[in-house]
């Protein structure tokens, strides 16, 4: 009995550590988003993509090399990895464009549909079994997204559909990650993704405002944003390794809290009541879907 108590105590402590790592990851992501908002106000979007893409590709590439992995690897030509890179480009390009056009709070609210979209995609494309309760949660959650988007409302901003594209891209990236062999180091995956984003930014440069030499302050800010992205990556990896996935994953929603706080304090944004209702519905249905998935796994693994 004493051993059982010690074991459960260790599990609780590990889960608390995992939750703390996940919260740190979400704070780092929110701060990176803030940096991106400032960057897109001073530089063309394509240039922001190039700077962040090259910075992330180089730093994650160095990290992978320190781990003993070579950047030029057959992994780069794996079909799931290539699909993941395409999805990353869709997600990041849409996300950064959306940041330059709509409020941070609105974009952050829309991308909270990601867990529901991943569940939907897993059922449609990967053959994952989803019960009627989770299907209902997906339907209600998508209704919540409509409350956030508010198509047809007076003053509707069509640029919000770019945020929807970002949410879809993030979900496709997560789905494309699942078939990637576990032997593939995540540092390499991250470096390849950033490299793909940099290439996309370079391809877009001729169609924008060209290249603007960043001030030393802006260059430092971009570097800080890339480093915060690395902190987020390390923290989310640590969270998944230390705690139970079903326990630490709901902490992803703390990103919304940090994003709203930054939007309110730094950018003086306000959310209308209908949007807040939509956010509450999306978060509630996302948490319920995660809980149902956990219950289903327990039944499958029960002796």
C-alpha cells in the first residue's frame, strides 16, 4: 500500500510538472505571437516569414546537430514529412497574414478549434473511431466557431477567414505528424518546417513591398521571437514526456488566456459578448472531446 501511495504521488508530481511545462509553452507561444504582431507592423509579411523561417531553421538545425543528427537526411523526402511541411506553410503563412490584418484576440479565439478539427480529420482521413458524443461535440464546437467568425454580421471582416485557414493548416500539420516515424527527431522536423516557411516567404517577396532593412531593435525583437518559439518547443516536448498526455493537453487552452491578456493590455483590444460565448463553446467542447478520448482509451486498455 505504501509503495502504491508513493507511486501515485510520483505520478501526481509528474503531472503537475507536465502541466507547468505546458503552461510555459503556451506563454511562450503567446509572446511569440505578440512579437509577430509588432514585426508585421514594421516589415512586409513575406519578409517576416523569411526572417522567422531562416532563424528557426538555423537554430533548430544546430540543436539537431548537437543531438547527433544530420540536417541533410532521407527524412526530408519522407512523404509524411513533406506533407507536414506543406501544412506548416499553409498554417504559418495564413497565421502571420491574419496577425497583420485582424486582432490578435480574434485569431487566438479561432485557432482554439484546432483540437476539434484534428478529431474531425482523424475520423475522416485516418480511420479513427469517433463516437456519437464526440461527433456532437465537434458539431457544437464548429457552431461556436461561427459565433466567433460571425459571417453576415454588420461590420464583418472577411479577413477572418484567413484565421480559419490557419486553424485548418495547424490541424493538417498535426494530422500529418502522426504517420511520421517516432525515430525521426522532432528538432529536425521543426527545422524543416521553418525552412519551408522561409522558402514560401522568399517566393512571396517579389509580390509585396520588397525588402526593408530592419532596425537593430526590430532585428533583436525577431531573434527574441525565434528564441521564444524554441522555448515553447522545448517546453511542450518536456510536458508530453513528463506528464500524462490526457492530463497536460488541456493546458493548451491557457494560450488563450495569455493571448487575451496581451491583446487587452498591449494592443487595447476588446471582445464582444457573442465572440466570448463562441470561445466558451469551442473550449468546452474541445475539453469534452479530450475527456471522451481519454475514456475510450481507458476502455481499450482495460484488462
